[in-house]
C-alpha cells in the first residue's frame, strides 16, 4: 500500500496568470472560426473539458467540437513551450514536493489539465516532471466535472491511501465526493478564510509557511498499512479469497 499525494497544478503548484485563458480562446477560434466573447461564470476548479464545453455553450458554439479543441490546445501548448514560455512556481512548492518524497509518500497529479499541458506547465515553472508518478496521476481534460475526475482516481487507487492538495472549494467538494482527504492552500484566487469552510484537514496560506502543517496532515490522513489491509492483501482475485475466508 502506498500513499499518493495528488497535487492540483493551477493555483497550487503554479501561480495562475491573467493570460492563462487566452490559449483556450485561441484553440476555440482556430477550430470554430469564432473567437468566444462571452465569459464563463466561476471557472475556478473546473476541469479543462468542463470549462471548454462551458465556453462553447455560452457562446452558442458546437460542443461536439470539444475533441478538436482539446487537440488544438495541445498543439498551442507545445508551441508556447517551444517559445520558452515561463511560469512561476508557487512559493514553497518545490520544497514541498521534495519533503513529500522524503516522507516516503508518492507525488502524483490530479488536475483539470490534460497530461501534455500538465507536463509543459510543470517544465515552464521549473519542476522536474519525473518527480511525479504519471502512472498514478489523473487528468480531467475529458472529465465533465471534477467529481468525475476524483471518482476515477479513487477507484484506480483502491487499496491505497490518497490525499488531494488543491486551492479551490471545488477541489474540496470533489475530494469529499470521492472520500479522499483534502488539504487546501491559499495561493490561488481563494483566501485561507474562503477555504476554511471546506472539509480541508488543514488550510495553509502557502506551501512555505504551511509546510509543517501540511506534512502533519498527510501523516494523520495516511492509514498505516497494518491497520487497513485493503484489497491488495487478498491477492489478484479478491472474491475467491474472501469467500474462502468466510
Ligand atoms: Mg487549482
């Protein structure tokens, strides 16, 4: 049994930028020929797939083009990366990743971005993508909601512990619906006060001043292997083993 620390990217590991949405508009314009002008209300914490669908919808554009828009978004992200685009890592994020690994836990991603975009963003902010377990990372570019994303992560990690670290109340709600403990960090658009009403085990201002509290919360949330046998203890075929034990 492992403990996976599932990091959100935007606002958690990397500061949001006001221009971040431009790539969405560019992708949609290049696919549909129309540049969206109508904004989406309350986009923070939406998955990329959810946000793109919402932009298409409120602008009266064909939602059936989502696949093409996502493809175009990957193309534009790669081009942006190749132009040497730089992003800012959130304060303390690099050290937090290192501390999690030192604690014997596994760093992974749970993000509304697709895997290509996630990799480019991490590289642009100076993270080493190899510090994350990509086999046990979950990407929401095709998820209709963040709940869909966390439910998929929960079932993929059956028998393991997981903790989600994110920056929006939506991250907390999605963690709750999947039964995954949540830790909140206020480096996105939400203040610590706004994140306090979530289910977060702890709310920290940032990953530098808040690192000790984050590590304590992970320790508390991670069930020692001996106390929770999980499905893995029953081998490849849990039904057979379980009925034999009855
Ligand atoms: Mg976020």
